[in-house]
């Protein structure tokens, strides 16, 4: 009985240490590369890009994941503009909404970022 209680407390502690990023959108995601999924949602001023980026990190480096996540968002934003044949304003990295998470059991650090990509007039 006592072993079961200790086991339950350990599992609760492990699960409490896991966090996932907050979702900014509920659109279906497309695969960009092995670490990145994205969605594009039309907006009256252009379109919104949402990126979910995650990768294994034995030693957590949230800054590196955040940088890779925002870089992927920017790249995808420009690629979508090229594919649509439209011109866009530069993507302001200060306006990117970002949420970070880490699963301590699997050592996966993840990020979800979202930003409006505005069309040029």
C-alpha cells in the first residue's frame, strides 16, 4: 500500500513538471520540417501564421528554441507570400506572440508562435 502511494506521488510530481505551450489558434497544421508544423489563416489585412516548433534537448535551452521558432515563423511568412504572389510588410518580431513549454520526462522543449503578416498596400 505504501509503495503504491509513493509511486503515485512520484508520477504526479513528474506530470506536474511537464508543460505545453499555450495554443493561439485551432487551425490544422502542415508539416514544414521534422521539428516544425504551421498553419496559415486568412485575415483582412493579410494572413496569420502560427508555428509549432519542438525538439529534444537534454540540457534545456529555451532561448535557442524560441529563436528557431520565430525564425521558422518569419521564413514561412515570406514563403507563403512568394507562393501567393503577394508583397508583404516586414514581419515585426516584437509583435510575435510566443508560448514556451518543456516536457521534463521526454526532454522535449516546444514553442508555439503566432503573428499577423500584413500585405503591402
